[in-house]
C-alpha cells in the first residue's frame, strides 16, 4: 500500500470512527438516564404499594385485636384503648364500635348521632371490607377510607398511602385492580390509569413504557395498582445533564481514535525507517533463556534472544521485526549488537564458570557468508571468554544453499564453537542434508514438544526426530518444555537438554546470572 493510500485510509477511518465515541456517549447517556428514571419510578411505585399493604395490615391487626376485647363495649377503658391505638397508628384517624349496624362510640368518645356502617366497595385478601370515598362529618375534610371487621371499623386517610418523597414533577395514583382510586399525588392522569388497568397485565409485576409526553411505570401487587408517571421534558432535562457529564469521555475517546490513526499512519508509512533508527540507537537488548541438563537439573547455559526495547520502554515482539530485519539486511547489525551484548552482559560469568555457554542465532545471510564468525572473533578477543562457550544456532532456512552453509558451519566448529540446528522439523532439512552438515546438536521445535502426551497427528514425529539425532550422534535439545510430564518423557528417551517455561522464562542478564548461580549452588549442595 503506497503512502497516498495509507493516508487516505487513515482519513476515512478517522472520519468514520472519530464520531462513534460521541454517538456512543449520547446513546449511553440516554440509556443511563432512561434506566435510572424507570428504576426510580418503579421504586416509588413499590414504596406506595408497600405503605398501603403495611397500613392495611396494621389496621387489620388493630381491628382483630379489638374484636377480642373482653371488657364492656364503649366503657371508658374501651374508648381509651381505641384512642391509644389511634394515636399510635399513623394511618388510622379514628376507630369506631358498632352495634346492630349503628355507631355507638369511637376512639374520641360516645356517639350521639345516627351513623350506620357504610357499604363496602371491596374486600381484601384477609377478609377486611373496605369502603371508599367516605366524607367525614367535619366540614372541609378530605374523603376517607373505612376498613370494617365485624363490630369495628377504622377510618383511614388514603393520602397516607401516597405520602412519599418525590419530585413535584412525579405524578402518582393508587387504585384497586377494579379501578377504584385509593389515593393520588400531584394530580395524575386517572384516564390513563383506567386505560392501563383495562389492558392485560401480569399480577405482581411492573410494566415500564413511555409515550410522547411521559415515562410510565405501572406496578401491580396483591390486587393493588400503583401508577407513577414523569413528564418527558423532565426526563430530557436529566438527559442533558447526563450528556454534559459524559461528553468529556466521548471527546477523549474521539481524540484517542485520532491519535491511534496518526500512530497507525506513522508506523505503517515507515516501519523500515523505525527499524533503521532502532539499529542506529542500539535499542536492541538480549534476554537469556536457561538451558537445563535433563539428567542433573543443572543450568549449563542459555540461549540469547533479541528484544527490541523502544526509548519509551515499550517492547516490540521479535516476530514483528525479525522478518523485516532479515528481508532488509538489518539483521546483520542487529546480530552484531547481540554478540556485543552477550560479551558485555556475561563476561564475568563466562570467566568464573567455563562450563557455561550461550547460544547465538545466526541469520540465513550469516550462514551463507560466514561474516558473523569474524564478528564473534573480534568481540571475544582479549576477554578471557573461550570460543566453546559461544554456541551457534542455525535454523533450517539457512540451509537452502547447502554447500555455503556447510562451509560456514565447518569454519565455526574449527574455531571452537559448537553448532546446533534450531527448530528442527519446521523447515527444509532432509535426512541427507542433516547427515552431511557438520553439526553438534539438534534442537527439537516446541511445536513437536507440545504434542507429547496428546493424540495429535504429529505426536509420533518426536520419537523419530530423537532417533535421527541419536543415530547421528548429535546432542539433543528440546525447546518449549512446559510440563514435568514432557520433561519426564524426554529424559526417558535420553534427550540431553531442555529449555522452556517449566524451568525458566527468558530473562534479563542480571536475572539470568542470579538464576545460574542459584541453580548451581543448589546442585552442588545436593551433590554434597
């Protein structure tokens, strides 16, 4: 993709994606506001129904208790007890006692008027008869509700049911499932209530909806219905506040997308340029993965693995830059930096313990030309490091030109280096190539080690690789050993060495040195 196309692609992606966070922010604001308001309306409806049920239960319990009164009806003590019950019960305004259908006395004293029991409008589930819209004799009083039980009734203020804390914009109505109004707050739309009652709805449930002018919550429990509504304009005001609250998040996400698009263009336009700068700045470091003798458990060395650490501290995976480095030829100066880093990092360890070695990977170009051998020779000069402490590894991709590869490997061995074929079985080698190349060791690729103990089609390959290496008298290294069962399998088949997460991950030089020293000290203590 040329630069113009990359830039055009980035512009299109930015134009398409940058508005998405803002749109998502507005949508999220709407969802959060709507869910919040619906939950609030639902909660208010439940509060009203709960207050009503509690009031009915208290009134029912009070009337049943007085029905068991053993003293003289309407005696001073009887009236006092009714008065105490009235004072102690918020929802009850008055308790009355009837004989032959006529009121004899109330919680406020004897009655001298002819007042009969009112006709019930409905009966509760526990047998209490309820009369609605009862007008007290006191002028200007609000309509009341009466609950009857045998010879007693309780005068109840229905406004207590809807006396809850809510915004003035909230409208509320409480009714029976037959549409009889028990209480209201802030002048609700009673026609809407009747229409919703007539519509099919499940008992003990809450229905949430919204029309063009309001948000609606209809709660239905125990033959009672609570309707709570909120004007749409009031909801939209809260929505605007929610949008203002979330707008900075949307803006930041949009800016992030623009920034990512810019970074994408920057990186896509010049990945090779970045790699060249990294080589010039010597941004490549080496991590070391320990190599373990499977028989003794002793760390005999490790493998040098290149890492690209940018100046900001971020790491670039090798599989993202090694192919480009090999394609562009930059793998050669990178290899030089690896050699220099190994010498600088581990010189003291090499001198202190001559049995320790580090394997360095050779690129296909270096296998073809043998250039890296002189680089290593120069790096080791006057350091006290033995050549045999530097192993050289070559992948099968480096053997495309067998004759040139054979010359380089032979030169390496003559210089004192041990030579291993890396990732065996994944490339181009054949048995004839393998037998004709001057090699000391063979490394089994992790993909084959992973098949140990599985039913994979490749699980039968690893025994053959081991047999081939042993027939050629090559030392065997298994890569990517992650489980003890894999290590046991390899040891049982006389595989010499293993490396992988079972033993240790690749690590910086200081950690590798500490690992080797600790491992060897532990081994020596065990032997003693």
